């Protein structure tokens, strides 16, 4: 198993892509701290599943990763429980569509806070234990819209582009000290997050434009997070953005 003895903290880990990453990490032997905000029943069900299916050690941390004290407590709980923090996966976020001409400053601020400030907070407080032990893998889930933009998604695209720039800069700061930082930029993935955040017309047009001709599934994104976390698989990746995106972005 590729993650035996490693401890991973996954934000937004009770649903969607975060949940599938948690499942794959548990299968590969990792200890898990799964953060969730509003989906307590889903989180409890997932914890039970992972413990029963993989004999995984799992703790749950409820809280909003936009809140600094919540993030500090979440890191402390992980360290106090497992003694180490090796992998951070930032998967929590929000999504909704509104054009710039109709966007309020509150729409903008909420999107930037939830999708970008939260990444900074989690990475900032995870760095101290990772740098102290001389090893860490930071994996930030962004979006292909951070690379190409999207109609009705200027605030979302700006936040997701910010994650990519932030992660590249972080990688330049800490990689020589044993901590890598990378992004995963999924394309449209068939999750409630995607379907609830985008209009039916946008989804129809996006589907027609995809070279693969279909939306992805969350379990098809999770292996990218395993690649970046595992040794030696992810050893040479830092400052990179992997694109499981159905061909929506080709670099």
C-alpha cells in the first residue's frame, strides 16, 4: 500500500471529490482526518465505511475552513491524534454562477474567502509540522476554469486561478525543505457540487464541447491525488497542475 504510515488531512472530505480521495487514501493505508462543514451524516457514514472496509484510522473534524481558529484547531487535532501530518488535501469550496454585471461585492467576497483564503489558511498552518519533519505533500484542488475562465464564473475562476498561482509560489518557497505543493484542476465532474453550482444550459454546452464527450466521475479524479501523495510516484512533482478534465484544457 502506497500510503501506509502516512497521515492525511482532507478538507471537504465528506462528499464529491474529497470523499473519493479519502476512500482511495484509506485503501492505500493512510490515517485520515476528514474535515466537513454541513454534511455530518455523510461524514459519519464515510468514517464507518472506511473503518469497516479498510481497517482505517479515521477522525472527523467539523468546521468551516474559512475560519482561522477552526483551521488551527483542525491541524492540532490531527497532530494530537496521529502525531504527524504528512499530506494536506484542500478540496473544500463553493460554486455558483452569476455574471459580473449582476455580481454583488458580497458574491465576490464569499467566493474568494471560501475558495482562496481557506487554501491559504490550511497551507499556512500545515506548513509548520511538515517543515519540522522535513516532509509534506500539499495538494490543492482547483479547477480548469482557473485556466480558461467560464461564463458566469468570473469570481469562481479568479479564486481558482489564485490557487494555482499561490501553489506555484508556495512550491518555490518550501520544496527544497522537503515539502511539495501541487494542484489538481478537474474539469466538469458529475457531483452535486457541479450540478447545483451551474445552470442546465451551461452544463449542456460544456458537455458538447468536451473532447471526451462526457463529464468525469469523482473516482476518476482521486488517483491524481494519490499520485502526488505517494512515494516515489509524486517525488518529482512540485508547482504542477494536473488536469483530469475530459480534454477541456490541453497543455
